[in-house]
C-alpha cells in the first residue's frame, strides 16, 4: 500500500497471515491468484456445459468467459475489477497464463507431424495454399481500410502482416476438435481438412514470426532482418542438435515401462530453454516451445507419456487463464458508432469470404463434390487459440489498438461459432447410406443365401486381440476362399484432452488406421502390436482382416459401431464383455461405460449382435491352423437368438479343428418351473411360428450331420458335429446338463431363449441383463463351474430400429483401411 497519493503501490506480498490477523487475503498475490483461477474455471466450465448442445468447441466458452470477466461485462464494475482483477495482480496472472501457454504450444507442436506434411497430397496442399493466399490478400486490403479510420498512426508494414496472418489462420487444434465433435475427423473430408490445416498452421507460424520481427521497436530494417535470421538459425539448431538428443532420450523409454522422471524434467527444461532463447532473439517465447514440439519424435512411448503428465494441468488449469488475460484486454464498448460496427462487418465478411471462397474454388477445381467443398470452406474458416495468440502479440507490440483488437476477437468468435452448424447444414453424408441391398443382416440368412459372411469385431485394448484372432480363425471355415470378410474395430474414447486429437492424428498416419506401412519396426506402440497380430494372421490364413478405428465420446461411440456395421453390411457385430477375468478367476469390471455401449448397440444395431465373455479362448498365443482345436457347445432352448447362435456355430464347425456339440433342452411332461406365473410362461414359450422354424433348423442340422457321417468314411478332414437332446424336469437339471459340458472351450447361447425350459431359467436375476438368462448363469451363478468363454448372441429382427435411419446427418468417426 502506498503512503500517499503520489507514491505507487509496492509489490504484492505472496501470502497473507489470514483474516484473524487483520489482513485481507485479496491484497496478497497467492490467495488472489487462487480466487481468480477458481472463478475462471467455474465460469468457463459452466459456459462449456451450456454451449455443448450447440456442439461448440470448448475454446468458444473460454474466449467468451474471458470477455465476460473483462471490461465488456463484469469488468465494467470498478468494485469487481479492483477486487478480483486489480491492475497490480495482472503481471502475476499474465506470467502464469503465458507459462501455461508455452507448454500448451509444446503440446500443439506434438500434434503436428512433419512427416505427414511431406505426404500431404496435392489436393490438400492446393486447398491449404488457397486458404492462406486469398485471405492474406483480403487481410492486407482490410488493413488499409482500418488504418484510414480507426487504426491511424500504427506502423504500416507490421500492421499489414498482422492483419493478413489474422485472417488467413486456420486453428489446427480447434478444427480437429470440431471434426471430432461432428464425427468427421477420420472421414475423407476430415483428412483433407486436417492436412490442409496442418500446412496452414505451419505457414501461419512462419508468417507470424515475420510479423513479430517486423514489429520490433528497432527503427532499422536491419534489426528485423537479424531477428528473422536468428529465428531461422534457432530452428536449424533444434533440428540438427536438439532433435538427436531428444531421440536418444526417447529410445531409452521402452513401451510398457515407467518413464524416468529425469527424462521428463530434462524435456520440460529443454522446452523452457527454447522459449527463453526465442524471447531473447525477439520473436516470442511461444515459438521456442512450438518448435520443440514439432521436432519431438512422435514414435514410441515417450511422447504419449509426456503428454499424459503435462496436458491435464496445462489445458485444464493454466490455459483458461490466458483467455481471461486476453478477455481483460478486450473491451467491446470501444466499438461505437456506425463506422466501427461497419468495420466489424467488413472484417468478418472479408475473413469468411477470403477463406471460404478460396477453399471452395480450389476444392471444386480438384473435383471435390460441391457439398464437401462448402464444408471444407467452413471448416478451414475456423479460428481459435492461435488467432488469439496473434492478436495478443499484436496488441502487446502496439500494432493493434483497443478497438481493432476487440473487432478481431469478435471476428474470431463469430467465424468459429458458425463452423459447426454450417457444416452440418451443407454436408449430410448420412443420406448416401443405402439400405436396399443390405439383406443378409444375420448369420442365419447369410448361411441360407450362401453369401460371404461379414463380421465386425470390436475391441477395447490389446488384451482382446488373442481371443479375437482365435475366434476369427474358428469362423473362417475350410476351403472358403473370400467367403469371410472381417472388420476389426478399435474403440477409442475421444475426451477433452488434447492427446485425444494426437491419438486421432496418429490413426490417420499414412492414410490408414493404426496400420503402419513403414516396416522398419521403429514404432513399438500398442497400436503397432495390434497391427502385427492382424498382419500375421492375414499372412497365415486366407482371411483379410480390415482394421478400423472408432474415435468418439463414450456417450456416442455406439452410433459409430452401428453406422459402420450398416455401411459394411455386416451380418454380426461381436462386442467384448465389460468385465474381464482376474488371475483368481473372479470377475473385475474393465469399465462400466462398455456395458452401456453394449446395451445401446444391442438396441440399435442394424444386424445381429454378440457379446463375447472371454476367459482366454484358445489360449493367449496364435497357433497354426493345423494345430488349432476348439470344443464348442451350443445350448439350444429355442427362439430367434438360439437359432442365430446355432447358425454361427455350424459355420464354425466347418473348421477341421473344431468339435461342435449341440444340446437341445426338451421339457418333460412334468416340467414345472417354480414360482413362474402363467403370464410369464406364455410369453416365454414362444409363438407357434417360431417353434416351427426351430424344428426346421434342427432338421437341417440333423441332415448336415448325416451328410457329414457319410463323407467321413472317405475323408478325415471334416469336423465333427454331435447333436444331443436332453429331457429335463426342472431348473436344477438344466444346470446339471450344462456342467456336463464344462470342459468345452466356448459356449454359444442366445440372449433371449424361448420355450418352457427357458422360462424357468429366466427367473435368475442378475445385474447384466444384456447377457440374457443363460449368459448370466456363466457369469453370475456359482452353480456352473467352467473356464470356457461364452458368446451371447442376439439375432437381428425388423422390429429393432436401425440407427442409420434415425440420424442421417452424422457421419461416423471411423477410419478404415478401405478409405481411398
């Protein structure tokens, strides 16, 4: 506190002694900073929640939150601004915000892979250049209009370059988030947009470095030249000196082992040192961190581990402070009069017109359809954090005054806010889904039509791979060339973390989903282990496994699964159970969200669905087809689901290493399940038509067994099918019969069995109704002792809705190897 009116207030003490000692904590730096952070987090998260139904990226909420806390809204109250954001506290706030921004720009650099820029196609490169050139020209034109009116007196050259850069920027991280939210990230249009945005981002940073060099206080042009040349020298030093050192550190961090704390500290120290050097040169501290992120090796475990350690604190806590720091400089009230508002409209029009028209024209020239061209134009018009960084640097350097700064911030909000609704309005890829030729939606129908069987296996992690490979081997039959088509879909959660976008960026590497064309073996990530497993299986067998990746929030990832099944015309989707077996043979929940996904897929799937309850089917290693053997048992009670399980098992029985036993349960005359109401019994017995179809299926099975027996005398290569009928009197005898086959490797059961026997089993209560009564016996009941895996099958019926017809405006966020 000052001693008189002419003395400036002294620096704030860090901590207070508390209110009981007569001190106000808000007069001290640390308590005031904590209060500021809490207010910022509360407001930005609340705004993000309110804007979520509009599918807006979180950056919009953070920018708007910063403006609301500034002089445009709450900051108009002198009491509020002097209490919560007093001028003496802004230095600490800005320092902390810029420190967080340094590390965030390091993460942004990690998202950009220079190798992918080399592989950028001519189409994306042309779109990127058009998306930079035309807006840059419009930005220069706009700068003349602003200088002649509200920006008189600013330096001409820096102002021209800053305005050109501000209008030509495409915010790569924000664009990736928007593409993810509207499920276009790994579609063709998403690939083009991301590739073009990556090129645009690099070009924008180069132009921004030029603008910063020109905006130095030195009056001599030679000073700006030295700044720019020194920046180029710094980049070369990082590439040829720093990068080899970081690669050496990365090689010392093998997959599956914890990262040495020394390596993490060393890397963060390198980021800070690079930021210091670029600030020393006179560019900006952010450039150093960004360059280190770009040259950082993307392969291996080190980059992922580093991101996990840094990003939550940086993006969740520190980054919103930067938006508030920017919002405190934004005063919308400075835009007054018709002239100022007219200039705002002019800036928004030029920004949109230059970016959208330039992108659309070049896209049409590259033979991109009109709707996709328009969508690309709107997507490339996305602004965000990088735009805000440019504007703040310009304001701090005195290139942009308060009025121009406010106009440009509102332009960034408007252009980003309109991206999602306009893209959804002009681009509706779901309409291209045709269902007329999608006939074989079940395995039973596929077997009858003698068409190739198409299966989709979903997996959550590498632990699911051995079982999936063994199940694919079991499903391929024998001498069925090109008669089995398999898609393996990796389910990956898209969170708010920036590493989710980094993950998605890795998915589209080389144009294929986690399918590395580079066979050098340098990448040891878990994704490459998946690649090795499926590639080895594809080489050893005649089955081609097409990998796919679904990247979505857990709340909507079931839509990706269903829509992909619709497009690929699959007969069955096989999902992993949400629990796994521990070493002591007890069940442990992997993640409860997976259970919700399974239930939603079963409700909305366009084809049959099966849930695989895995207890290590076929062992944990892949064996040669000649040594492959499984004992499979089908528990047949009756009904659509049981017939689908039977049809799939019969298909598996064509494999020479598989022995199939079909057990049909028949109620005796005195069968009376206890405590079963008449209404339930009538509901569970099934219709007469269903019973006739069941009898027909069993008759076909018996005929197949006779045909097999007649051919076995001539050849021993055929598999063995055994059909048995068990007459049971009560529920306990059903359990006894099932235990007789406990040595089987795999049980196939229907989710909703029908018939009198099934009505008694239905009384068993469980917390996993998606497995049905029989499936629950294997997971929730101690009366069945077996180490066999269980496949619970639900047959598709026309009464179940098809998700593709419910929402045709959303393209699934799925990358697959058939993408052109």
